C-alpha cells in the first residue's frame, strides 16, 4: 500500500495479545510486564533520570514488538521508541503506540509517505535527502521530524563526523525539516569511545555556536548506560537492559537489579528410561553410564533455542534444573533427568527466564558461548507471545 496511505485516514488499532493456552505443548514466549517496568526504573536510576529512547528493534529482542512496546508506552520515563526497519516502525504505530518512534535506518523513497503518515521520525545520514524531505513536507503540510545520525567511528550508518558540519547547517536551515535530535553509536571499545564522544560533542558545540538547535543529543546504548557515565548526554538509548539482560561485564558490577522480561517455555512430550550404554540424539554425543531417565521438549534451534545449549545449559522444571544432552535439533531438546522420576509428560519446562540463575539469558549466553543478544533476538518470531 506504499504511496496510498497519505490519502487514507490514520486509523490505529491496538493489537490484542493472544491468551495463554493451557493445552499447548509447543513452545511459547511469556512477556512479563512487571519485569519491563522494573527494568525501566533501573535504567532511569542508572542514567540520572534522563529520558529513555527504548530500542525495540528485532522483535523487541524476542519479546514481540507489538506485545512489548505497548506495555511501556504509557510510562513517563519512556520518551519514545527506536527501531531499525520501516516495517518495524509501521507495525509499532499500527499497534497503538503513541510516543515518538525513531527509525534508525535507511528510508527508501517509496516508503517515505507511509512513515510520514504515521508520524515516524527519520534518521538521515547522507547528502541528498533534502529533496525527499521537501517533497514529503509539501505533501503532508508539516515538517519532517528527524534525528541527525552522525558516524563518529563505527562506520556503519551515519554522516561521517569530519564532513558533518556543513550538512548539519544545511539541513537545520531547511524549513521542511524539524530537528528533534542528533545521535551517534559507540563501538564499545574501551579506548575509542572517548574519541568518538569527543568528535560528537565537538560537532554539537560548533553547531550550537552557530545558534543551531539540535534537540536531544544521544549516544549511550546499554553498554554506555553502564560504562560511559560521561556519555549519557540528553537521552539514553538502551535495548538489552530493558529486557532484563546485562551487557558483558555489567552483571558483575552489582549496580543494577534487572529482571529478564521473557520466558521461553514448552511442555514435556516424552519421558523414557535409557539403559546403561544407550545414546541420545544425532551424533550419539551422550551415552548413559547407568539407567537414566530422559525427557523430550518440543523446542529446538529452529525456535531460537541455541544449538550450543548442549554445551552446558540446563532447563527448569518445577524447582529443579536438568542438563541438556545429546544435541539440540531443529525442533527438539532432550534433558537428562537422572534417577529423578518426578517429571511427567505435560509438565511445563522453562528454557530461558528469570526464575533460576541457570536459565537467565546471560547464563545461557555464557554456558552456550553465544552472544546474549543472540539468545534473545534469535527467538523465532513465529512463537506465540503471551503477556503475564
Ligand atoms: C541496537 C541499538 C541500540 C541498543 O543497543 P543495546 O546494546 O541493546 O542497548 C542503540 N542504538 C543503536 C543505533 C542500535 O542499533
């Protein structure tokens, strides 16, 4: 429908969360609204009460974009949301989110009207965007809201800082553009972040010396909120922390009490006893040394549970954790119950969540040797999400 939305009326429909299914064995994701609220309060405390631009890209790090964002939209600490793809921005607005939405990614010209129609903020990073903005402004009768994206050394997106000043001057003098902010991204390299910050603040000072209003300056993602107190600027831009996981090394500082805001769950579909010498799954990686009970869960790496979970992860059933054995296959995971006969078909298993230290996303990350971002973001978007 690209290009036609401008003439359609701007109707926003709230997407209702599906209800929990007590009969379901296949995996699902539970989203914990209280945990999200606690994490927002912790970020606010860590960042000296700066406004929070909540990063909800990549399906809100596994929680479900349209499930998670509406849960925090109403909180005063949340100044707005940030995404990286036009589809995400559109879905977020259509899910009923009312706060500003910043699209930190490339905008193909054809999508511009759809985004303007939904009052999405753009993040320009190249010369030649002014013509598109002028056309959009004419079409909609209002200026295009933007946060100027500056590259201070990440070399991913952003206008390179060394040639940004004339570009900033030109854009800010265009009446078709409303500057809401200016931002950059750190490389999270201990020695280099300060250089990046210096480049960014130098640019901001030069622009401000010319009486240019740049709006909110922002740079700190989750890592910055913990480790770059000099870079909190006017606004912070965390993703990971919102969802209750820690950037590497941050958990050990004991400076925050975050709570994982999702649970990956499924029900046990099979319980069997192996005889000594019998093996488990592809590759026969596990061989029982004595008679051993095992349980099968209908969740695997195609659902987003890491393949490498077999290298030391455990799964919670009731109040006990059981090791993952054999191999995580596309749709199944097998647990060693040992001589514990208490697990039955239909029991609920939690593979990721806040309820035991062994299943915390950071524990999964460490034990499986995968990034904590992958633990969350690789959860299949096809899994149903329920708010609890
Ligand atoms: C993903 C992203 C963030 C959030 O990063 P976290 O490490 O999850 O806090 C912030 N800014 C930009 C530009 C991003 O792409």
